[in-house]
C-alpha cells in the first residue's frame, strides 16, 4: 500500500516545477546583475557600481573608524595606443591591465 495519494504526487510535481522555475530565474538574474554592474571588456566594476560601492565603503570606514584607500589609475597616452595600433589592440591592453589589477588586489578589497 502506497502512503502517498495521487493528490500528494500532484502537489509534489507543482512544488518541484515551482522550485525549478525559481532556481532558473535566480540563475538568469545573477547573470543579468553581473552584466549590469561589470564592464563587458575588463570585467571590472563599471562606473555606476564603483560609485555605489565607494559610498558603501566610505560609510563602513567611518563607522568602524578605519582607513580607506582609493586607487585611481590613469593610463598615460592610451589614446596614442588606440590611434597607432587600433582599438582592438587597445582592448587587449585594457584587458591585460585589468587582469594585472585583479591579480594584485585581494577579492575582499574590491
């Protein structure tokens, strides 16, 4: 004798389908959220996300009376690279700089 009725199985099917939909939606949301806050070329935070994160970190530093360090990087004469070698090569340079930055900074510090 089966302790579960057809109605029990139908309910489980609905619950499983709902859970599957939620997990699928969450996965899509994560992908869209990442693309909304990261630069597509370098995978670094974009300007809007940087501004939001900076305000959060500044507030946290004040609250816990800690120092905050901000690194601003300017690639001197980068326009000349694009003009001389083309934008595709310039993109490679930007990707390499971003890779070096990511490798040089702890995840917790970004």
